[in-house]
């Protein structure tokens, strides 16, 4: 009789333990975890700023997930953080995502974030009045082969002007967009290919002249200026979390398009927090006119952009981006 009672008790305990076990998913149950999302302090990345400020990410992922944020000055540092697991997802320019994909990085584009916003301006007193005058001058972009660099060099190549990197006349340098104003004022660079709001800052604070408008530069109206990315491994192992992040991203874009003035206030505060620069409402209003917000992303445009990167010798091999984009979470 004692053996029977002991057996029943053992079976009951095993059953209770089994019922208390987790289901295996990393976001299921009450498991506590922390994730980090990345973005840049510029207007192309306002969806991340809004989702952060309005608590949209937190609302979607639930109370058991703590969200931290990290900002980056350029796509190279962002992609390094994604590769090393320092961040789980975030917004980056399509250029760095493509470039890293071609070298074997486990990266997936989930959605678009914004369009436009790449402004090419010439320093006051540089002597540049048109694109023809850029030959022999020094231009700056955030990084070599970044989205803005590819857009600008593609546009200039169509007009018969190339950089020294490919045997041409333009001198290329790189730097953080928030530092462009100081570089203009010191005369170190002649042309800046700047993401907004830094293009508007240069116009209003230094008297810089727009040489190539956002809707004129190559891929300016068709390619996402920022994309939401994660790793294929995250999609495989944490699909529920990725869906929640994408849902938050989509809601943030809807918020921006319906509440532009509130979104501008959030942008000003976020940029000040991360760069130390407090931009005027006038600058933000100007920049806002050069950009749009949408989570749509075209595989055809991404491939065309990659083909141009290859022709400009930013990529060593002809790219194939047929498996780079995963739109299952926005469809």
C-alpha cells in the first residue's frame, strides 16, 4: 500500500513540474529578458524614436521584456553590433545591410522605414554653383559605400564625374553628420551628402547651397532611406518577438503620418539627447519636407541599388538579394 501511495505522489509531482515548465520559446511565459534595438539620430530613423518615446515597443513586447536602445553614427558600427549580438534589431540604411549581406552576414530586411532625406549641399564660398563644379572638390558622406554615398556617386557618375577611388577627380572623406557644420565652417570639405536634418542645418546655419535635392539624387524617391533589420537567426528562433517589433514599427509610422507635429517634438528631443545638439523647429520643418515615412520595401529597388554599388566597385561581386528581404511580418 505504501508503494502505491509513493508512486501516486511521484506521478503527481512529475505532472506538476511538467505543467510548470516553459514551452521553449524565448518570449513565452514569464521569462524575463532584455533586448537592445539600434538606430541613428537622424530623421530617417524617426520611427524608432517615436516607438521608443510613445512606449509602442514596450506595449507590443510585453512586461517581461526590458528594452534598451543604442544609437550609432554610421551603418558600419550598427552592422558590427548586429553581427556580435549587441543588438537584436533596429533601423539602418539599406547600403550597409546589403554590403554586409554580400560578405556573409546573417541579416534580413524586414520593412522600410523612410524615404528621401539625402541632401547634397555645397559650402558657402566653395565656388560650387552646379554639379559640374564638384569635379576636383572634396565631398563627405558618413561612410564609404553607405547609402548616401552610393546615391551621390551613382548620380555623379551619370553626369560623367567620379571619385578618386575609381580613378576620378572627386576627393572623398567621411565623418559623422552632426559634425558637418564644423567641417564646413573650417573649410575642410566643399560638399556634404547629408541625411536630414543635417542637410537643413548646413543650409540654415552656414548658408550652404543645395546642389542635388533629395528627389533628384539617384534612388531618392524609390529606395527606403532606412530599413528595419534583424538576423535570420532571430527570425528562426524568436519569430514572435520579431513580429512584435515589426508591429510596433508599423504603428510608429502610422503615428508619424497622423501626428507630424508631435513626431517633430520627439525628434528634436531625441537628437538633443544623443548628439547634444538642439535643433530648431525651423530646421526640423525644413527637413520634414524632404522625407516620407513608409514600411513598404521593394525588392526590385534594393536589387537595383545593389547593382549600382557593384558598378561603383563598392562590392566585389555582382550581388543577389533575392533572400535578403523577408516581408512576411508586414504582409
